C-alpha cells in the first residue's frame, strides 16, 4: 500500500542483486576447478551477480582484478590469495573505497587484519598434521625400518604450502626414523609433480620409501613418474596426499595412493551467505574453518559414490 501511495511498483524497490567481484587463483588443479564450480553455482542459486577473474596463478593479475572490482564499485570483493604476502596496498585501496573484502580458501599475511572481514577456509596446518599422523601410525607397524620421505610442496609462498609442511614436520618429529630427504615445489600441478618426482627418483631411486604431496594433483603426476621408473606406487613407495578429489579416490581404488586428507573446495554457499550478511551489516566471525576428514585407501571404494568434487 505504501508503494502504491508513492505511485511506484514494489519491484522498483526490490533489493538490487548483490554484486560480488571474485578473483580466483587459477585452474591449476582438480580442487581449484571444483572450487570455481562451487562459487559460480552458489552465486547463481543466490541470485548474486558474480564478476569472476582467473589470475593464472599470478599475484599481479589478482591485484589488477581487485582494482577493477574497486573501479566497478562492487558490493563485496572476495578472493583466494595465491600467496600470503604483498596484499596490504591493494586491500587498503578497497578499504578506502569502503568495499568489504572476504578471503576464501587461502589466508593473507597483512599488518592490519581489519583489511578483510573474514577468512573462510581449511586449517592447513591441521591437514599437514593429519598426513603426518597417518604416517606415524603406519610406521609404528615396522618399528625398525627407516622411512625416507620426499615431499612435493605446493605453490611457493602460499598458505597451504607453508602450513601443510609445518603441520607434517611437527608430527613426524616424534619418530626420528622418519626423515624428509628431498623437498621441492610442484606448484600444485600434475605436470610439475611428475617432473619433480622424476628428479627425486633419479637422485635417490630406491632409497625413497614415502612421498608426501601437498595436493592430489601432484601426487597423481608423481604416481606416473614412479610407474615409469618401474616401481609400484602405493607399495614400493607409500603415497600420501591432500584434497580428496575424485582422481585421488580412483588412484586409491587402483592401489596406487595410500591416503588422502580431505580439503573441501565447496566454499561457494558459505561465501554467498557471508557476503549477504556483511552487506546487511550483520556481524560475521573473523575465521570460518571448514570441517573435513581423512580417507585411507581401505575406505575409498565405499566412500567414492558420496564424493561431491
Ligand atoms: C587448498 C587450495 C590448494 C589445493 C590445491 O585450500 O588452496 O590449491 O590443495 C589447489 O589443489 O591448487
């Protein structure tokens, strides 16, 4: 009735759709692809206008995208920072433009945490600890064997790479027979994971007992290298990785991967809810941690049909 009195139709006052500018790391892994699908689908479901930019894993492209979102005066800026550092300047520009910033998936190291409203993502140190714990329990079954570990790290300077290394080392320190003899980045991709594993095998060969990969894509690439070297992944070399993507479940069912620590990419719905709450001026927690599990090969076949990414 009020609208009618004003002579305007209600639709003239319907809230205009929320506009979110999202800067994505890239398309480097199965995890990332699933994360992008989750965000785009959730935006569609929520009637949110999503401006989506793929940075091809380059920080300067993310900075450019954030600046363009500021120029377009979006309601919320959200992004998954490819690396932890180097964000203060552009986030201060977003703050000056009074555009709230939401971090998803990866964290940033900034002097002033008021530069972002909240960080929605996994606890990567805990994921590293879970990978280490699985290996500790397995090593306890062969009390006198030394276990030489090679490590495929994620993208240099990224929160998951730094934290998964930290958590894993913290836990395996309990058993001096567990030693990381080589550690190098495979940049979260299958291709690089295979390439670096080939180098590890050339240098260390049969001395390698365990591979710890910071994501399933690098593990899957490394599994190809292990097979091409005439060794059996999953038995000659125990393979531990993180993410829990379908490819990892297929490798476990084939007996080539021993365990994957889940890291959920399905952050889209939470992001849309948080963005709405932020724009509505509701208080939101500074940190929202995803709940996730650990999937050893023994449960892979049973669990596979339930997997959503
Ligand atoms: C983790 C995410 C990582 C995945 C990789 O939340 O940032 O980046 O573990 C992806 O697969 O490339």
